[in-house]
C-alpha cells in the first residue's frame, strides 16, 4: 500500500480541495482520500507537504506515437491517403510505444491520451485510448477501439483535389460521409454481404449502434453545422474535434448535447479555417453551456503543454476550476471512463500527479506521478 501524505489535494469531485490530506493507494486503485485518514503500518509513504496533488491529466485528442516529432517519414503513420474512406484502420497498429513524447507527457502531468488518425480522410480510422506509463508497451493500451475519426473542412479537400478525385468541395465531404453511414446501414440489413465490405463497415456499424462515438474534425462553424445535420440524420454520438468556431454555433451544440475537444489553441492561424483561434473561446463555450475539454493535437502542441493551454484560457476569463476540470474530470466524462478516471475518489484508478507548485504556475514541475498506482519520477531530476 502507498500513502500520499500532506498535500493540497484537488480531488476534482464532490469533495473539492482537501488541505493537508492523505490518499491511500492499494493494487492500483484509490482506497481512501481525506483529511483524517489513518496510515497503516508498513505503508510506503510519499511526503507531499507543501505540494499540490491532482488527478492525472487526459489529452482527449492526440497523435502521440503515430506522428513522431523527429521522424518525417519513418515515424509518420497518422494519415493513410490512398483512399478517403478508411474506417477499418486502427491507430493501435501505427503507434510507436517507445516514442520520446510519452516521457514528455509524463513530465507535464499527462497520464493518458486518446490517440487517433489524422484528418486527411473523410473517415480516417479507429482511435485508441492509451496510458503513458505501464509495465510493458502492450499494457499501455487502456481502451481499443474507443471512437471513429472523421473529418470535414479543408483537409480532405486539399489532399484529394491534388489526386483529382473526390472530395474537392465541402459538398463532396458531406456526401461521402453520408454515403458511408448509408452503406453501413444497408450492410446491417443484408445477409449476403461481401466479406471485404463487411470488414470495412464494422467500425461504422459500431458508431450507428452507439457503441463508440464519431470523433469529427471540424474547425469552421459551417462544417460543425454539417456535422450536426448528419448526427441528426443517423442518430449517432458525436464529439466535435478542434471546434475553433464552435462558439458561433454554441446554441446548436447545447441543443444536441454535443461536446467539443477544444484545440489546438497555442498555435498561429495556420490555415483559413483557424482564423478565429483564441483562448477566449473556452470562456465563450463555458458561458454558453457547451461541454468541452482541452487538447494539444500533439505534436501540433507538444503534449506536455496541455496544462499551459488550460492556464492561458484562465487568463482569458475561464474559471480556474473549470479549466482544471477540462483536463481531468471532463475528458473522462466525455470519453465515458469517469467511473475509473478523472477525479481522486475511493475506487478510482490511482492516476495522480504531485506538483511542487500550483499546476497552472508556469514554474511548477511534476515531482512524482502515478499511473494505475505505479510510481514514475522524472529521470532528468
């Protein structure tokens, strides 16, 4: 058993902040948390006096391991551009579990990431939910598959217009996406489906059955509205990825209870559909009642700066507690793993981070981190 003693604990749950608290961890799970917790004998005690303890941060949109920073060709496995519709692909098969960025993530307090294919295709493939620290590479897989990546907007147009084939317009983007769902519905009805078509459509069928969400890349308001129309037509669970102009259509998102994985925000206006990028958008979404979490879109923003994005949103008006929730409790809730992750509570997985200062202080450092109760310390210390 392990005890983390004396820290200021941001539980991110109903308990709120516990000063000078104790967390007991046993077999990878939180056994108890509070102010007056008795520490058993023969317990490994971690002194957190004067420190800040938070749940592990979750990056809900990342390409970590799929798009390696130092390998331009050898480590670039994020987009399969031979076909605009590739639901059968799985991110898990392209991840390099020894990517240097996994250690960077831990140094920034990020314990888990939703890793997904890129946005070159109308449907790019299936996402995998990874933990960044485990006894072996194979054990880094937390949930697989955990969503189907799709895209509207500039990226599919740019990629396939160069190949002189659809999609070349936003109309073709939407048509191809509808066609995929229509084909999947027909596949569900048939008894004599060709094996190749059945294999390709199985992930789409899972989305239609609401067994996993559609993770749809859309920056501009018009693309978000198109995504919402398609959601209505096929009655699917949808999470908008990026959502640069989501604040413009917040009422429509709230009406359908569609959340946003917001970001990357710590970037320049890299393309036309990102001209409205601003940290103020987090405050605008919060004021409108849209559920959201912050994302880095790693390596667009290095994964270790997830908390920097949340802190900069606070500077632009977002409530500090909401900002911290948007990298802990909210992504866990939106990804439907809040029974295990997202806050510090009895029965939850022991994903914990100990900071020497408030995590939004740019001078703060991770002194110790746990994933499933396994202790990680910075090897550069």
